[in-house]
């Protein structure tokens, strides 16, 4: 795997132990120009960084060595873990993001991501379910890597989870309304998967944000924040995969 050093000053000086590394978090850069994104991630003023950046052409930059904590996740939660920076490897993919004409991720970029992810799996024993998007761990703040990120394809390489339901079958359940008990079941499933636990009484702005984060990850065709039968079936399926 070919990599290029382009170090960022934005990391914790104290090294962490190998055993502390549990997660890999995927991001997009969210900037119009790739060079501007690299400058931001390596500028002391920005106070943000990542361990790796994958350019549009597939080239991999090392910004922060793996045993140092990079500043990529911010305020974040998953299962019992908080402040995910300290237990994760952050990977940025060059992409303008939702605010700047969000586009598909190039094949060369994804091929490099697969190589890098497999290397991290071998080195740190990362579980498939612990490959996450920034939007998974910060549901109220982030949308990246977004609905064009190929989670289904990556899951076939044991990078992240995906459901194994028949697509035509579940699509027929789209927009089918749920009763309150079914919505409670949906949020229980999400908590088992790793999203924040909530006491669901009625739908709020926050429940819609969690639902959108789930949809952006597992039901990418329609992100509307509305819990329907398709969402429930997918959440049932994913929750059963969590050990």
C-alpha cells in the first residue's frame, strides 16, 4: 500500500496503546477543492485533522501516525464510548460534500479505502460493526460520508455492516406508517446497533436526526427522518447482527 507523508500538527502529543484503537471513522472533506482540504487539515489554526486522507485519484496521505489521537470526530458517541477520537482511526475522503455539490466517490478512491481498511483490520482487529461514518457518531451535527458512500459494497469486504433483506420486498414497505410500539422497537434496535439511547415518547427534532442518520447509512434512497416499516425491518436485521 503506497502512502505519502503530509503531517498535520493537530494531534495529542501523548501516544495511546494499540488496544485502545477500536473504531475506524469515515468522513468526507466537505470542501470544493482538494488542496484546500489538505491545507485545512494540516493547518495549526484549523485544529482539525485525521490519520489518513484519500485523494480523488486514490493516493493515500498520512496526516497523523496511528498511535497518536487525531482531531476528527469531535463530540461523539457510540454504544458505551464517548469522545471517539481517543479510540479511533479517522479517514477523510476528498469530496465536496452536501454543501458543495456532493458527488459519488471515485472508484480509485474506494479501492484505496478498501486496501487501507483491510490493513487496519489486520493490524487492530477492527470489527465490521466498528467501521462507522461521522454521521453515525454525531447524529445531530454531521452528514458525512453521506448517502452516496458505498456501505453496501464495502460490507461485502467486511468493512461495515449492511442488511441482507430482499431489496424489492422492503421497498414495498416504504412509507408504511408505524404504530407507537413499533417506533419504540425501532429506537431499541438503534440503541443496540450503537446509536444514542432515547426515551421515545413522541417524535421530536432529535428523533428525526437519529432516524436520518440511520437512513443515510442503511436506507440511502430516501432520507426523510420518518420512521416507516422499511426502516423498522432494516433495523431489526442489523440489530440481529450485533454481538
